C-alpha cells in the first residue's frame, strides 16, 4: 500500500498541485500506516494488527514529556568508551576500515546528490570529510554509531524539495525533538511503512530508464 501511495503521488495531476509540495508522499505513507494499524487495534481485527517487534522501537526517556527529564534520560543511555582498549590493535583495525568505507560512501553520496539536485550547488568533498571525521569522534565518545552520508536519505530530502544544507540540519533537529519529546508517536509507526519508503526511493535511484540512459551514453 505504501508503494502504491507513492506511485500515485508521482502522477502528474497530483505532482502539479500544492498538495504534493506541502505534504510529501513518505509522510502520507507513514500516516496511513499508523491510522490503519490503530483502527485494527480499535476494532480488534487481530490478523491485521502489526506486532510490537515489527514496529519502530524508540526508548522513552521521559514519561511526563518534559524537556529536562528527557535530556536526563538521554544522558543515562550514553555508553562511554573503554579507554583501556585503545591499545588493542583490533580496535584500530576496525576503526580504520569503518573510516575508509564511510568516507568512500560519503563521497559517492555527495557526487550523486549533486547530480540529483541539478544546478543547486556544488558540494565540497574536503569539508564533508572533515565534518564527518569530527562527528564520528564525538559519536564514538558518547557511544553512538558512526555517521556517514547516505544516498537514500539524501535522495529523499531532494525529492521533498530540499535545496540547501539547512535540510540536513533540520533533519537532525527534528529527529532529536521527536526522540526526546514524542517517542510514543514514533513507536506507532510500522517498520513496513518505512521499508516501503526506502524501497521506492531505492527504485527511483536505479529504475530501468536510468540504465537505458546510461547505455545510450555509452557508459
């Protein structure tokens, strides 16, 4: 259903209206998935209810929804490095491999993003790698996963109408706000809805017409 909604949203009749500009297709997919699942729960339609393991599962940092309590709860979840392990060769080997892979992926995503966002701006690879390096050092210190540019997220941003780097800044802000203050809402989202969004974005990045275009160019 999520993929069908996105296909319909791409139709010229809808794409040329204000609706597609203000309400992106992925948001519609998520909202409809949440509504259908909640309706199934309300009317006790057992076979249509999505089980907990197939839903988004964000930790609830503050049951009362207050900002300070949420930040305190977030602080309690940080896992700091075991500094004594920094002398182990295995740690440095894994870190080096992750750094190389993440850097290459970021540079490829940067180039692809510039091509998708034609004429908007030319990204600076050196600045991207420096920012990513600083971010990963901080992420490692507080026990977070390594960060890297991802073409699917970049593409989704561009398709939603993003033009500048402010889109990625707001992306981070909104994630932080929702994780801290509205995890109950995020936990209503079925993973299948997110899978439909990613699948469709991935298809648009590698649809048959693109292969035909590259072949025509001799690539």
